C-alpha cells in the first residue's frame, strides 16, 4: 500500500513495506502516472516506511528517474533509512538520485526555491 499526496506542483509518493519483484511493477506504474500529470514539476518519493528494496525495486526508481529527466521534471528521494542507504551506496545510485534527509527539509527547499523564482519574476 502507498499513499499519494499532491501539493500544488509537488507529488509525494510514500511506498510502504518492501519494494521488490512482487510489487515493483505497480510501484513503477504509480510513479509513471504521477510524472505524466500536467502541472506537476516535482515528484518526491518518501521512503520512510520502506523496509527493504531489491534490484527490481531499484530499477523501478531508475526508470522513473529517466522518465522524469525526459519530461524535464525533478525526481527526488527522501527519508532513506540507513539500511536502504547502504544499498544505494553499494550500487552507487546515491550519486544518481537527489536524496534529502527528510520530507520537511525537501519541502522547505522547494518553497524557498519557488519564492526565489517568484521574486525573480516580480
């Protein structure tokens, strides 16, 4: 089960449990649908409730990142537990993904970026 929360330009997807071969296709489909929405410029995947991830789960994230880049959208991860962080480091995907400590830190950075953009156009 996963929760999807929409902010004005940010969509947050919060998968739960394990991201593995059993549910990775559904997870990737949800990521793809979120990225395809009009008016969404940022997709944040909050991994706080994810206990484990296998290679198929990682590939779902990589596929979504590639799609986001193709569509010119920002794709980020947050709340990566120490056990998941090791997997990202071993696969060197920590160098590929934008990873934030916690969701509030990410949201604050996005808001300050949006304010700076708004001020630039004012």
